[in-house]
C-alpha cells in the first residue's frame, strides 16, 4: 500500500475524545506538507482494527450521523489515535480477538486521566460496596462496558446480584440512557469530566442526585493496578458535587497516537515533532489533555516506539540510549 501525503487517520466523532486529538494531529502536521484526512467514525470496536488491519474506512452508521460525523474519506487507514490501554491490550493480545498486534507502534502518548468511580444514591443508604452482597440488598446496579468493571463486579459478588432480587443494567447512552437515572449504585470507568458523550455521565448524575462516593478495597486496587496498568489517584474535594472528603480511587490514563511498522519513518518523525511543537494547543481542546516529555515516548504496557518517533525523542533529548528519561524540555 503506497503511502501518500494525504494519509488517513482513525479518529472519532468531532466532540468525542479521539476526534479532537485527530484534528489536533491533522493541524500539527499540515505545515510539513501533509494533508491528514480524518476518519471520524473509525471508532468504538473498530478503533484499533482499522489501523491494525489497514482497513478501508467503514460507512457511517445511524449513530455516527446522529453525532455529526462527516462522511469518511475513501481509502485504507494509515494511523490513528485510541485509548492507551486498548492499544496495549491489542499489542499483547489481551482480550483482543485477532491475537497480539505486535506490528503496532507508539508515536505519542498524551496524558488524559479517567477516574474509575462507584457511587450510590444517598436514598439507597449504601455506604460500602461490600454491603450489597453481605446484606443481600436487592438494588439496581448500572455498569458501563469497560473491561475494568468485570473485576469490580466479581470482587464484590455483584455477579450474584440477581440471585437475591437485584438488577444489573448495562450502558448509559442511546437506548440505555435511562440507566443514568434508574439506579441505586453506578460504577463507571468513564469518570473523565467533560461535556462530550463519553465524559458527561458523572457531571450529569452528580447534579441530578445526592450521591455517596464509594471507595474500592486496597486489595482490589492493587490487583487491578497490576493487571491493567492502572494508577491509584487522589480524588480532590469539590471535583464533583458531593465529594466533600479526600479519597483515593483507580484511574486509567492516556490516549495514544499510533501506527504500524510500515508507517514511513520520516512521517512518524514529523508526527512526533509536530505534536511536541503544538503541545500548548492541547489546553484548548474539550478535555484536560496534557503533554509530558517524561511519558510521551513511554506510554503504558511497553508498546514499542515507532523508529521515526524514537529518533525525534532522542534528538530533542527526552530519551537516551538506556531508554530512560533525560530532562524536562
């Protein structure tokens, strides 16, 4: 597949997380003579496969049209942006149906924290997740589709919930939007805060309901940090309505601009350089993205750097021969 100066980048809808990052990348490389064409609907379950398999861009679905996605460019996808944990799991084949995607390469890792949160309506009288199973409370628990929630459900025996009259609901968008109000307990890994469709959940429910913010057991957090490359993060007082005491929770971090090994080295170099040069523009996007010279080349899960991106990070002084961080620039 011949590479052109009009490469196709897998993104997401213009307001979704990967859409603004794709537009930022497009604008950053334009002065270098590249006209990146963004596939705004190369997202959801197709986010990694469109890049990994060099797929033709998919047609718009009704949900894409409802989100305002422009028609996709015609052609095969050259590179993209996705959740950093999804990239890592695809690279090693952890839960990825096509097996290890060892030809994927990191270009730039962008900091983007999403808290994993559990809350209960105060009217439910629940103060600990353990109480649900121990007291066999017949509550309604609403969950998102994140791979992280299954471990939480299992640890607190919420997979047995229906055996004592409780109800489990899944999803918070589209036909499942009613789950944003019809719950006693809610668990989500999409605790990043913004008005876009993936990140408005906690803003909405914390304004509509009086909530009890529930902590996770230290044992569970330690286990999930190891299993999923997560972080344990502080939750600041006042982050959301009702958070009145300091607490700790799990967090996932990062979005990754990435490609395949066949992405031309010169282009990978330019992407790394251009995003560094335009790092200051991240603060104007619709989420609190940030660029850290100590992690932009590292990412999570040891997904290798593309050779072109690695050359840039060494030249600029972020990376040295030992593979260690050098200094802030």
